[in-house]
């Protein structure tokens, strides 16, 4: 299956066949605007002879919530990777706030990515690093914060998600739910 065309009257996507993903949207009336935040325009992506995305068109308005559902291999992750710039479409375009994601220089793409949040299905933590080191990784790499500021930030953020006194543990010592909160 592959992700293909917009469902008439639904604003989401229907799979080309029953094995493909469907994108459904749910609008937060108090937050959503008419401004298009993310746009996929005729996005095509194949891997060899496996056609995964075939001319996908999608507009996501600021504040709108969507979800992508479908069987394994149907294009869910490929769609997200095209949006985040991790994959480049074979043809078509991806825009975020009017910027063509795939024509941005690396520096500007990295700035744009810092505004994105992605939660991986399997938590995607560095298993060789403690919880503290995992949380401190991005501030160390992308900010000029001092180690004291980073330490305070790590403690604060872990407390915000109900994870106190786990900084010294490795991710394997945490439950799946706890890993996702890290």
C-alpha cells in the first residue's frame, strides 16, 4: 500500500488500498487558525521499485492536530521524515511556514528542526548514557548554557514529567512509559 490521495470531504487522506495509512485530522477550535503551517505538495517518494508516497497533498493549519494510521510499511514514517527534512521527496515539495524544507541550507534546516518535536515509538534514547546525559545532550550541543544551568534544567524538566531521582539510571532501567517521558 501507499499513501496517495485526499479523502473527499474529510480533509485527511485515504489509503490507495486498504493496506496504506490514513491521515485524519482533528481541529482544536480555540487554537487552530486558517494559516497553513505545514504543506505537502504532490510529494512522491519511492525506495527502488517500492512506491511509498504517490503525489501526497496535505495542508496542516497552525494549531491543528492530525494523526497518521496504517499498516507497517505504508508510509507513515516516510511522511514524517519528509516533513522534518530527514528524507527528500523524489518529486514534490514540503513547506513549513512557507519555507521549502528541502531547499534550505543545512544551517537553516537545523534551526527549523529545533522548533519541531518528534516522539519516537521506541523512545530513541542513547542507551550508553544516563538519563541525565540524555536530557543534557541537546542543551550542551545547541546552546551556550553553563553546566550549572544545564543541571538545573535537567532536574526541572525531569520533575515536570514526574521523574525525580532517576538522573543516574540508564534508560534500560526505566519502564517504557518513563523512557518516553525522558
